[in-house]
């Protein structure tokens, strides 16, 4: 279940989506009105889930922002009390600082943790509902394979100009044993502003995981056991 909103002047438009097995329900209209409710039946649960992800991506491209993760089509058709500000993500999730703390707790101290394990934890944390909007996921490796870096970035709102938003970021630095190759420098960067990826956090994290699996350098280093893992927030030395 998810509720999205887009404000134009003084009018807020809402779109709610709720999947019940093979049936996908949507409700759309002006906040405070009845809204139009529709149902879409699919052959399988998986097909309904794919359609839901596609519809969410389309709405986000149209400027809708997630404001609620618990409302269904039968819930009151209005903004949550905490919602406000055009494009601002005020869903009932965790604060970025709490996600940073959870990530640090999960990854340190290292216990036979591989690069693939760390990538999985980063993806899981990135997909966790947050009061801010997941805006960036990145991975890069140094040419000798001695270190890889994961980055996670959030913004407090989605606007046409990213400089108008406040940013919160944290990074994961992974030290690895020496490698015999010296051509392991590569990267994956997904940025909702640069790439116009108006995807939900779950969809963005899933796309990031697929991109990593397709990267030859990541596959080469994926099973390497980390010598140390450091989680840093924005501004840390």
C-alpha cells in the first residue's frame, strides 16, 4: 500500500495503490474528494506486482512523491497530518541518521563479511522506508581491488533543481586483501536527478543490485572477504 501526492498551486492530487494478491486497486483524484477507484486483475501475483512497480515509476516521473506507506484505497483520501511542502517525502519511515546507525551496526565489526554480503545489506537499508527520499546509490572500486566504496544518498524533497533540496549521505568503505589484477577500477552510479530515475526506493535498490551483478569487476570481487568495513556519514573525516 502506498499513497503519492503532487501539489499544483493550492491543489493537491493524490494517487493510492494497493495490491491484494492478483488484484491491483488504485484511487486517484483531488485530496479531500472521493477520488476514482479502479481495480485491475492479473493472471498471477507476480504480474500484479510488476504492474504496480511500473505504475509507481510512471507516477514518480509525473512528479508524485510518496507521502504514506500504510494507507489503502479505503483509507481517508487526504494528506497525512505530517505531510507538507511540494515534492517533500514525509512518509512514515525512518530518519536517514537512524538508517546510518542501523547500517553501521549491521556491518561492524566484520564477521567474515564478503563484498556481496555488504552489497546486500546496503541494498536492504536503502530500500527501507525513510522520511527522506532515496536519491543516489553508487559503487566504485580501486584499480588494484584493494578497496571498494558504496554510497547512499537521500534528499528531503524531489525538485527540478537538486540544489533546492537538502542532502544526507553516508558511505561504506571496504578494505580488501591484495588482488593479482590491476584493472579493477569501475563504478555503478544511479542518481534520480542525473538519470531521471523517478523510481521508488525498492525499485531503485533492485536496479542497483542488477547493475552490480552485470558488472564484471563486482563479480570478480564479490566473494572477497573484507579486512575492514567503515561506515561514514556526510562530513565525517
